[in-house]
C-alpha cells in the first residue's frame, strides 16, 4: 500500500498502480460474483464489474420492478440474471447489496449458501457491526469483507461512464482463506474505484451514518431550510431566498470547493464575502458541534441502527419514505427550486 500524508497524518492507500485492472481480473478469474439486490448500489457495482470484464451475475426477486430494471440494463434471465436463491447457489462471492434492513430478512437464506471457501461482500459495515440487532453472524470458513463506494450507486455508474469514478473504503472482518485482502481490493477496483482506503467495519458504519445524517444529507437540508425560512420571514421572495441558499452553492461555489478546497472558493469570492464568512464560520461550527456529538453518540450506541431497522422493516416502508420525500418536494423551498432549475441558462 502507498503511504500518503493527509494533513500531517500518514495513512496507507491501495492504488491502481499496485493493483491495475488486469491484475484485479486475474485475482478473481475463477470467481462468480453474485450481486444480490438491484436497488441503487446493485446496478452501479454489477454493471461496472461487467464492463470491467469480471464474471458477474445478478440475483433479484422475479416479481419486482427491479427485476425489470435489471432486464432493461441488459441482464439476461438464465444467463446472468437469476432468482436470488439460484444466484446464491451459483455465486462464489456473494455481494450482499440488499437494503440494510432487507439483509436481515434474507439472512437465513444467504447463510445456507455460505459454504466454506465462498466470500461474503458488503458495501457497508451495518449488518456485521450491529449484529445484536441484525443477527448477521457469518459462518467460519468464509471470507467476509466490504468495499464501500463513497457515494450513491447512481453516481458510481454515471462517473464510470464518463471515465471518472468514486473511491471506496474497504475492510476485512474475517479472512478464512488468507486471500481476503486480494479479493476485496480486486473487487473495489472492479466496481470502479481508483483508490481504496482501509478501514474497519465499525469505523465504516459509524462514519457513514454520521456523514449521511450530518453534512452530506441531514444537516445540509436543515441548514438550507433555516436560512431560507429567515430570508422569507424578512420579506425576500422565494426565488431570491432559493438562489442565495441553494442554487449559488450547487452551481457556482461547491464546484470550486471540489476543485481546489475551501480557501480557493473563498478566494474567488469578494473580499466582503471572505471577511464575513471567515468570521461566521466559527459561530456555525460552535453552534452545530453539540448536534454532531449527539448524532455520533446516537450512531455508536446503535440507536440509529434500531430506528432504521424498525422503520425499514415495515412492509410499507417504501410508501412511507415516498410520502416524506413528496412532502419535501412539495415544500415551498423545493418548489421554488424546481422553477429556478428550469431557468438555468443551459436550458434556454
Ligand atoms: N444507496 C447507495 O448508493 C449506497 C448504499 N450503500 C450500501 O449498499 C447496500 C445496498 O443499498 P441500496 O442499494 O441503497 O439498497 P436498496 O434500498 O436500493 O435495496 C436494494 C435491493 O434490496 C431489495 N430488498 C429490500 N428488502 C428486501 C427483502 N426483504 N428481500 C429481498 N429483497 C429486498 C430491494 O428490492 C432492492 O432491489 C446497503 O448496505 C447500503 O447501506 C453503500 C453506499 C451507498
Ligand atoms: C450514498 C452513500 O454513501 C450513503 C449516503 O451513505 C448512502 O446512500 O447510504
Ligand atoms: Mg456512504
Ligand atoms: Mg450510507
């Protein structure tokens, strides 16, 4: 592994130089990779693996929308698309890409097919870390590892098609064959990563649940709403409030952060903006730090897992989520957003 200094801390990273795609294919040439589940990560990883020349099959429930989606994506029933049990039987590496709650329900079936020498792959540390709640305890004799792309399966596929990609973290929970490291890193490269960051199952799930509930999804939506609401309450129009809260961030400023960091984005804004932002960032950090502490504790105590499992194990969990997303979509801020998006210059 290459040693890289991240802001003063040296970490090890697996790079494409030490593990080129050809070598990854060679490592897995005798394996049948069975991707179980075709939701968001399933399609991204399965299609990338296939296009990268790996031996992949998909296992999905037949009478489901995602079965049709798999067929539309080019998977052929009986050739590389099977009912879940058949794919579990054929696969030597089981990529367990059902939703985290769905993994609990199917676990007894999966376990039956985990004969010695097979591998069990996750893209999250959830099932293993919260084993008291999930009951996911793999048998001895199988390798158990994860590669978790740091982003949506949708982006994983889109970026791959653009010749770009997303990096992943990886971890080994059980190394029965002595080959877990080479297998998981080969898979990580195969799903489209250029660099792989080592972690543990526990660290992966704690950081991932904190991130998505925090700055990546939960906090960002909450901060948007708070600022939008204040602007609206002070008499600003919806378009003005939306532009100054979301549109400018996503269209103009975040791409600059992505390109070259926060100071670069600041440096490309007015000195007036820089003065204010440099002052106010401290206040926002101090105000939100306790909330992030509370969030992390809720993750590490297993409370977030409990809430998630309870909600997403209900038979109508999808309808429930869709209803809440609809409320979000229909709220004034995001309705204003829909109109603002239509007016982007490139849509002329
Ligand atoms: N969504 C994403 O982009 C990311 C997901 N992950 C992880 O990847 C794994 C898969 O996540 P997603 O793709 O979001 O899952 P998902 O919520 O899209 O579900 C995947 C598939 O599981 C099926 N499923 C759900 N419950 C089932 C059950 N009881 N029996 C049989 N099939 C069932 C669904 O029909 C769907 O085809 C999870 O561990 C998740 O945390 C990791 C990184 C990003
Ligand atoms: C896309 C991703 O990495 C998340 C936000 O952690 C997830 O979908 O669980
Ligand atoms: Mg994530
Ligand atoms: Mg996640």
